[in-house]
C-alpha cells in the first residue's frame, strides 16, 4: 500500500543548543515522538497500551542519522515515516526530516517487539503486522 505517516513538529527553544540550532540528540527524541504517534494514529494501537496492557515494548536495536542542514527554533520539522523492512520480530523505520520542502536529516532505525517480562524478542503481533506492512516502502 506504501502509506507514509507524516508528523509535523515545531522546533522549540528547549530543542536548541546555545548556538541556536537543534541539539543533535533531540532529533532522536523528536523521531520517537513521531513513532509513538504512528503507533497511535497510523497503526491504531497506542504504544502505552501495547506496553501496559500487552507487556510488549519496542526498543531500538540500531539507529543511524545523517544530518544535511541545521534546524532552528521556530522551524517546522516534518517527519515522513516509512517502513523499510519487516522481519519476524523487527521493523526498520525510515524517517525523512524536512523543513520548507528541503531534507534536513535522515534517520534509519530498527525496533524489535519484545516481551517486557522475559526481555525476549517476540513475533510482531498478528493484529499489527498487516497495519505495519501498509507503510512498507516499495
């Protein structure tokens, strides 16, 4: 289906370093917020429900970020989230960070579905797999 989850976020004072640009670790926090909203709005299962009620977490196992151009307070960061790969228990996410139509950063992250009680990887729940696959890039 090749759906894209789009999430706009205002760059705030709290995101910036003394140079007035976004402090690079904050991009990971902003990306995580995008992933949380993707679960709730795109997948239809809020991450807190998955964690509290089903005892399934989605920790990051790998993450990489390439920075093209800085962002400053007042800019709007548009993340476009796509699924690159789906394994038995893992999902690779691709985030394109845009501002004013220009790519500013690119993040590739792999998350794994994990049983929070045993700390072991588990299969992506069947009721979520098809919804995750809908965002898979071709």
